[in-house]
């Protein structure tokens, strides 16, 4: 039975990943800040991805496990209502800690467990808004830059760990009807996660470091 670990699993895309992987017969390890406050019935660990001590604790607790697919799903959007002359820099730093430093720290903490598995894949949820080549218009500097930085870091990480046969995949989930995407978004969580799971299933080590959308289409950097 393959094993998947999902961060930010208590709601939104993370919760839908849990539901679908459980339905597919996988062993699911979920993480979120407060497992007791959720309806998750799978194995669940308390994890605040922005807290290095919390990340290290989960890494130690799972050090003997084999994790086939690690899904770095946890993330935040941050403030939206600002312009070039009113950027909330303290909040910018907070978003970078959660969307960039945290998934890289989680990947490092669980690298050994992923390398011990059969599939050896680390997935990072990014966004087309982090694409300089295809990300659309201006504004939203905070969220855009956090995902662009994640893309750059994971692209480099993929090259560094290729020799271990551990791979990385960056995924844009689409504009999804979640708390972050809003009710007017283009697709629902079921559609997004179904598509991403198929991309994950079709992935091979030759594609490590690629940036794709939920339908498997490449996204420019």
C-alpha cells in the first residue's frame, strides 16, 4: 500500500486530497495545526509548517517511515488590498515564511522518508500567479513573489536530489472554489484534485522539476 503525506489537510484542497487518496486505498498521513479540531479519521499529526520546531518534530516522528508522495499543500494568500506605495512588508515576510521557507523545510525534514519509498516524489502546490512568463497582469506582489520564489527553489532542489532518484513536481491547482479562491472561482476542489492526482500518477523521474497545471499542461517559468 503506497503512502501519501499531505500538509494543510484540514480543509480545502488538502482535505480533498485526503478524501480521494483514502478512497483510492492509499495510506494517508495528514498534517494540520489542530488535528483535534477536524473530522479527519486517518493518521494525523499536528504541524505548523511555519514553525521549525514543529516541522522537526514531525520529521523525527516519521523518520522510520516510507512516504511515496509528499504533498506540500499548506499555504496562505496574505493581504490583497494594497498598492505599490502601501505594501505591508511585515505581512510579506510572513507569507514568504509560509509559502517558501516552510515547504522547503518540510521537504528537508522528510527527505529520508521519501527516499525510502518506491515512488520517491515530493509535490509542491504553486500557482500560475508565480509564473513570470504566464502569470497575467500586475499587482498582488506578495502572493506572486512567494510562489515565484518557491518555483525557483524547487527547480534547483530537483537538480540537487536527482542523483538520489527523488523527484519534485510543481503544480498549479487552477482557480479553485476554496476559502482562498473564493466562491466565484472556475473549478471545484474535486475537479482540481482529481486532475492533480492524475498528473502525480503519470509523473516519472525524467520530469523532475517540471511546473504543470492540474490538467498536466506545462506552465512557463
